[in-house]
C-alpha cells in the first residue's frame, strides 16, 4: 500500500480536509493505542462540530494513518475494535 500522503484520494481532497488529516497524523505519532483512541474520538467530535464529513475512500485513508502508528499487537487490538460497535459509531456520519 502506498504512503497515505501520496494516495490519490488524499491528494484530491479539499485542502481543509488534508490539513485536518495531517494534524491528526502528527498528533497520533508515537502514541499507544490507549493514548490514540481518545485523541481520535476528540478529533471526530471536532469534525462533527465543524460539519466536515469524509467519503468512504477518505475514511480508508484515516484508518491507514491510524493503523500505521500501531505496533503489531496494537494493530490486532485495533482490528478487534474496528469490527465492534465502537468503530461503527466512530464512522457514523
């Protein structure tokens, strides 16, 4: 998979969305899953307040950014969460 910032879907996004994703990626850098999840939820709330919505393809980029920050064990935990109602609630528009 190509780096997220080179992904065509990312490059074709509105500049405001690109900036928000870049800020999210920077804030997740080096964080453990337990530290990253609250940041991700806070970021999602900000998106809702500002009425910024992402397409399915853009959501895939967000998932790629988030999971790239995780260790193999944390990725397994994230996959479990992703398949739970927590993740469905997170991606609700």
